[in-house]
C-alpha cells in the first residue's frame, strides 16, 4: 500500500526535477539582485545565477531522457520555470531602463506570445492534443536567454565588452521575431481543434 506514495516521492525528487526546482528558485534570486541595477557586482551575480538557471534548462531535459526520469510533474514545471525566468527578467530590465524605447515592443511581444501559447496549450491539453516543441521554438528560447544574459550584465558588461547592451537588444529583437513565428506556428497547428470545438 505504501509503494505508490514512495514511488511518487522518488519521482518528485529525482535529479531532473531538482534541476527544474533550482531554476524556479533562481527567479526570485535574479529579481532580488536586479533591485540594485547601478551596482555592477549585483549585476554580475544576477548574471551568474541567471546563467546557471539557463544551463539547467538544457540539463534537466538531458538528464530526464538519459536516465529515464521523465515525470508528469517535470513536464508541467519545466516550461513554467522557463517562462517565469524570462518574464521576471524582462520586467526587471524594463523597470531599470535597460530595455527602453522601441525595445519595449520586443519585450511585450515575447510576454504576450508566452501567455497566448500557454493558454492554447492548456486548452489543447483538455482535448488530449499534444503540442510538441519545435526546433525553432528551442532556438527561440536559447536566443531569449542569451539576449537576456547580455542585458542583465548591462552597464557592468560594457566595461568588458563595448556595446554589450546594444548586442543584447539586437538579440532580443531577433528572439521576438522568432517568437512571433513560433507563436503563429503553434496557433496554426491548433486552430482546427479550436474551430471544431467552436
């Protein structure tokens, strides 16, 4: 009678899920460190935590596949952790002025797409329709994380790499374009299910 709960606990705390939990914990850590945007050391520590969290985005999936640690909990939390990390970082970078002017539209596009696709996925999940992550969507996520890394470094990064913030802004725009493409791709693949139910 006790074997099922024990099995559930072991899956909840396997290595793949622990990496995902670490990414969730990294979100408030990055946000907290970005509360002092003028402090270069705070930005470097925020970048370090962000980079480690971004690496776990690859590692948790690799560990889950390699060591057969896939679980329903992991499949649910993995995209949530990604979206929280990206959304929280974008909001803090907008708040401190690193992302400003026309670049705000890139941030808005990224946030809106994530909300729309999450809603579409939730609806299709109720219909038992699987929406696999495309290769372009994986590139989009990688590019978003790289762009945010440059922007989190911000003024501190300028002391090491001139035009660091400009590089991050350009990459953010490219990520936003891929975001629109992948969002349309998901919507196009799911539209007939929406029409059937409508």
